[in-house]
C-alpha cells in the first residue's frame, strides 16, 4: 500500500446511449497536480465520477489511494475530498453549521486553517448558503474540502463559476496546499490557462478517449511552430514529426510535436522563426490531430 499511487486508472470503459468513455488510463503520483483538460462533453466528469465510485466501470481497473474502486470506496475516501461545480450546500444553513458538520465527521479537520480560509476567501461563518453568489458557493465548498487536510483533492471544473480575481485566489490556495509534498490534486477544466499555471502533469481527453498525457514541461518543450520561407512551387515539407502544415504564399507554418535541433536542421536556411506554443494551442492542435487520425481510420 505504501507504494500505491494517489490515482491509478487502467483500460477503463463506461458506455452510455450516445457516449462511450473508452480505454482511459491515467496515473497521479503523490505530491503532484494533474490537469485533466478537455472540451465540454469530452468525458472529464464521467472519468472523475468513475474514480470516485459514483459510477461503476464496465471494464478496466481503478485504484484510489491504493484501494480498488468502487468496492473499497469507504476506505479510499477517508483521505480524499471531492468538489464538483454542480454540488450544492443546504440553502438555509449557515457556513458555520456546515463547518461544524464536516468537523464532526472528519477527525483531520483543521479549525485554524478553516479560519484562515474564511478570511482569504472573504467569507463569513454566519452567512447562509442561499445568500451566497455562485462564486462564493464554490469557495465555501473548497473551504470545507481543504480544511479537512485531505491527502488527495479531486476538483471537477472548480473555477467555472468564478470571476478572474476569485479564480486567482483559488489557484493560489491550491498551490499552497502542495507545500506538503504528500498531497495531490486532480483538477479538471476546459480552461487551459488555469491548468497551465498550477499543474505538474497534463492529461488531454477528447470524445471519451485520452489523446495525450505527459509532464507539463514535456508538452511545452516538444511543441513548436516553425515558419519557413519557401521558393515558388516548392512542396510543403512532410516529416513524421510535423502534425500540421499551412501555406500562405511564399511562407509555410509547420506545427511539430517532436521538436529537436535535428528537425530544425532539415530546413536549413528556410527557417524564419521558431515559436513556443501555449498549452491552449498545444491542446487544440493535439485534439484536432487526433480527430483527423481517427477519421482517417474510419472511427
């Protein structure tokens, strides 16, 4: 058990009438933040609900904090806190009531940390939930999760209802959680800027399948946009490392997911510029390349 990862999913499948999550595999080490990135409807929430034992897989294996899911979810969830953007608190109860309720269930509740989060999130214990904005509701849910001091946080689109300032506060707090390197976070979002800021690992998911997974720095190092000046009538270069080619008159723009000095040397003096790509650009390019590949195979 001591060598178990925070999250292990292998070959997981779950089918619905109009959607199938197929062959999903991902791993999260203790002390890491993984960003699970995908368009709306890609399968992020289904993946998380399978992980949390809210759905049962048709195939594959899931282990949460070393425990098999969903069979051993009671043992696994002692050290896991889950926040989803569709969760709701009791509207007529105060935040103080909710805090006391959670403290009565979880012995790891940290009242001093809860008080710190109240100030940081600009919340008040005497507030009732029906009087909170959607952003304040999310911050209240996060306070209740974080003050438990869980070893793993699972957050499904936690920033979707927040304004830019509130999002900044939340992301700052999530990074602060990892000062204790035994804690981990799985953070699902379609906002690549949030994910790029806080994540160690990135997993791209689209149409029910994992299309790429790697360390964030590996993604940022491997992907480049290369602009070439080509002679009139010259064909666009075609190499396995090039995932997209576009031409505009005498210029060509190549996108590569396997950038290297050797690749650049093949273009010699034709190179005009080499540009790094943002995580959002990498995500879009990965998804489009994968969709084109699947369509070519008739999938």
